[in-house]
C-alpha cells in the first residue's frame, strides 16, 4: 500500500521525511487502517510522513530482529536504532 522511496521525491531533506512501515507494525499498531498513508508519526522528536506499508513478510536487509519501519538514508542521520513497539 502506498509507495516505497524514490530519489526524485525523497533525496532532499524536507520538513517531514518519508517513512515506510512494516506490514506487521501496520497490523499491530494501526489495526490495518486503510487510511494510514499520508498520516504523520513522531520518532526521536522528528516528524515523518507514512508513505507506504511494506508487503507482508518483507524484512529488509536485517534478518536478526523485526523492523517496524524504514526511512531514506538522507533522513536517518541521528536516529540510531528505534524500537517503535
């Protein structure tokens, strides 16, 4: 649902950086709300716009522990590891 990151849209810093959340986090935290795309989330004192929900089972590149969301590299500075549970 929604979209993933794109260089054209997400390369430059914006007041609200994009966030893609995992399918399991969408289920667990937002009870699969269909209108989640376009809403904002506050993490580490910064505002992010949820631009998409990753497909069920997608885990990214880290298989050691579940990940609740992803931001582009350009927006990740200073975030560190976030546990959004």
